[in-house]
């Protein structure tokens, strides 16, 4: 019999998908089963549009211990240790309630890490908002930053890295991507695979309420403001801290077979996923689930997304020890079911079956779609625009343009954001936010350390999604290389609009293909990630935003360098001397245009430049390194002077001649180039190193004094530039 459209809308299923479910099940599902199917078949959980495309990504490598398919990826560091990494989105909830939306995004990603048996040691965030001068964007900005800081600080995990970008296209759909990394002994890693029929299923943590119901399904439709009202979860970081410590302790008993956090789709997703990975079934009784609200139905219990909850599979012989540990941590831990061998997810209420579905139907039978992919003509026209048709910058305008870019929200100091976060918690942070292109963390008791960063330039991705995504991979890798770390692995968060529209599906296809190519050439596998689609309102989509989170390894954490110049010394440019104005911050600020072709990217040159920088740092030749990205060469030089609190005198005549235009040479953008400061007397060693790696090198000038001087174009006190740069975000907000 036909089903009401409003019911299908509530569970985010189409009529065709409902018919598919009926055919596979051999009967009509009841309302509880329908809600469970809708949640697991949602874009957020089922990856209906992205799953066929994600197979193109390289996911293996010599260091990979765990690739995609688990709560998080894991990469070997040495001495029996692994780093565990994952990034997730909480975009739709944050558009409605920015503080709790962002806070619970942090909570969810942290649970993904300790669900693997790893201790979380650091967070990073990647944020996107509309123009910051608008009151609503200020509300979203302050709410999101406040929520991230509140949850991370209370939990005792430092937020050490990230990126933020402002553009009009994010007005209705801000992006909040949270990344977490943890450290574990390789032998202690645990997978979320429910094996052993007869093993017990334990729910631990917060009581279950009605918050978050349909969060997964509504994250899979357009218009977060309308769809998410009333379904944003509420976080409790102090409870999560207890949960973290208790879960890591119970793993030491050896009685825990599997562990899974309850995130999107709550108990439904957690139980179905661990059963599917283990090739088993699960039977559970919702009447045993502790609740904080009266009158909750089985439907609500199974789909609740209440935070701070974990699902464990425990050997019956060890259950008393496990429950005793949770009691000592003052946590509710209840046996709610058992593992079965029939491949069914069976839901009981007081012993009566209220829902029964094959696990494979929930996890493997989700339909996938290959849509029409067609680039929007308007984007082709934008990309074809030639910035050389615009008048060149005049020498007298350079200083004014430098000031305008330094105070623009996309370049200004991020200190107003990261000062909200306590990056000193756990005392592992070696290079904190703002000091370098990537954060650096020590691992206590080891000489080696890790670096991490997130990155993506949405302007590049809008104009050319394939090339723009390649740039995101290359720049993220360049950032960790600039502190001396070898890139190890990537976790990605693919943020796009409605994939049912040909122009959006085109962006998704091109972005994934670009990521695959860049990762393959640079030798960096993708070990985990997340896809967030339907980030649009009333047909207005966000720019394609494939955020790349990356982790690198430093052989000797004492050898890392920051971006700030250190005392007096010569400064060189490694890599490409040519730049372009296409998609640049300069073009947007001066001419109000997001147009032109993004900079070309030679991945082989990129690989050589990064290897050259890493070797220079390891050998003590390079004292400071900073990649040239938004704003171009002059901004990079100014940033290194400002962070190092030392001026410099630089020359750009040869670069101007090579580029043919003043604006392109000074403010144009390019890949595969890094400015470095070398130790006194080490200039020859740098030149030899550059020759050995086949990397172009050019002397730019020398640091010293308290003024920032560029040929005859700029001569300003460094203190004035610092004032502009450090107050840019404050004045915008």
C-alpha cells in the first residue's frame, strides 16, 4: 500500500528507495524499521553518491595500519606506536545552533579516536563562514569558535591547528569540520567488529534523550535552518572525559571485543555497523536503555543521537570487571543485548520483537547513484577570464594593497580564534597555532613527533574543482613539510552541495579524481574521512570545499622550525618564481572578482620542493620556512617577519621581470614555492641542496632591523604591519 510522502520525507527516503527496501525485505517495514532504514540509507551514513567515487582514492601504503572502513585511520610512527586520525563534519547542526553544533562535532570526532583504543592528543578545525561584517555571520563565527573551545578545553584536549575562510557563498551554510589525532600502541588497537555469538552488548555513557533524532537524515537534505530545528545534540564534555578514560581502561582488561561510538543515527548505526564488520547479528532490548526523558518510544531510542555514548561488545567472562570499572568512573553501563549468529538486527521492547532487519540490508544494500555530471557554464566563463585584462598595480599602490590584504579576514592573524583554545593542555605542543604552517606535537618518551594541519582553498575549487583539490592536497603536505615533517597520511572531509544537480555532481567527481591524482603522485594515502553533501539552501550551494587534514612525522621533534624569521640571515625562495592572479585573494580584494584559472600545479616539482625543504630543516640549514599561499609572496614575507618580530630588506626585481606584472609578482599566487631563512654561512649548502633536488632557488634579501622594506615599493615600520594584521579579524567581527 502507498506510504504518505510526509513519512518518507521524515526518514529522507524517496519512493523508489522505499520500494527497494520493501522488495529486499519481502514485506513492508513497520515505522521503527522504516526509520532505521532511512537513517542508514541517508547520504550522511550510506554515502549514496560518494561511495562509488571514493574507491578511486589511494588508501594503502608502507605506513598504513588501518585504512578506511573503521572509526578512524591509523598510521605507523615507529617503536610500536601508531597515530590515529579522522575528520568529520558538523555543518548542518552548526548552521542552526552554532555553539552546540560545533561542540558536539568535537565530541563526536574524539569518540572516533578513542573507539580505536587511542588516546586523543590534539584537535584541529576547518571553518567556513559568510562575510564577517554581517551580524548573523558574527553570531555563527563566535558561536562555533566558542563551542569548539569550550568542549576541547573542558575535555582536556588541545586545539592546535586548523584553517578558516570567509566568502558570501557560506552565508546560509557555514562549514564546521573537526579533526582529531590520537596515539596508541599498535598492539592495543581495537576494531569495531562484533564477533563471538553470545558476547554481550553494553551501552555506556549518557542517558538517552530525544536530542538529535533524525540528525543523520536531515544532514542529507537541503536547507539546514528548516530541517534541523529541534534536532541539534547537546554536549557534556565533562561526561565525555569520564567516558574516554573509562573506555581506555576497560580495554586493558582484554574482555572488550569491539567498541563503537554512537554518532549519526545513534544506536541503529552503531549496532548495525559493528555487526556488519563482524559478520554477525545483534539482538538488543530498548527497554534496558537508560533514558533521561519519559515516554520515549523504541523508534526514538533507536534513532536518538544523544552524545557521550559508546557501544561495547564484551566477553561474558569479563563483564563484571568491565561494569565495575565503569561504575568506578560513575558512568551508567548496561547490558542491553547480545551478539547472535543469524545476521539480523533484532530490536526488542520488554522481550517483544518490535523491529527485525537483516544487517546487510541496512549497511550493504543502500542504493548508490551515478549522476549526470556537467560543469556549469558560468564557472567555465569565470575560469576563462584573463586577469591581464585588468590594469596593473602601480608602484605607489603597493604599500596600500599590502595593508588591505593583511587586514582582510582571509589573511589576518587567526589569534582571535586560537586564543579561545588552550593549546598547552597535555604539554605536548612544540609549535603552537600561529607559529608555523602546521602544528608540531611531541610524543613523550620519543625523539620523533608529529605535525598536523587542515587546508583547502575554496576559490580554487570553485573555479576548477579537480585542480583546486590537487592544490588542497599539495598545500596541506607543504605545510607539514615546512616544519620538517614527512607527510604520512590524509583524512578528508568532502563538503559539497546537492549531488542530484549535475553541476554539483561534476564538482564531486572532479574533486575526488584530483585528490586521487595528487595523493598518488605525492605518495600520501587517504586513511579515513567524511562526506558532507546537501550544503545548500534554496538552490544556492557552497563552493566545493574538499578539506584535507594531514599528519606528518618528524624524525627528531627538536629539529622542527616555524615560519617566523629568527634573527638576521638571508632569505631565499625555493620553487616556482611564476605566479597567477586567477582565484587569488588579491583579485577578490582589489577587483571584487573570483575568476581566472587557478595556478597550475606541477606535482613532481611540488614533491621535489617539499623534499628539499625537509632535508634543509633536518640538516640545520633552514632556520625558518613558510609556504606562499593566499596573498602571494609579499604577504608570506610579511607574515614571517611579523611572527619572528624582525624586519627585513627584500628585492623583487627579477620576479617582477619574470612575471611581467607588478601585481602578479607581489600578490599573485602559486604552488610549489617556499620562502626559507638560512643559517649564517649556510647559503652555499642551501644552493647545493636545491641543485641536488632540481629545485629553482632565488635570493630575496636579508632579515634585520625593525622595518619591512621591499625595494622602492614598501618601507614601513614592522609594528604598523603587525597592528593591521593582528586586529583584522577583531575589527571585522
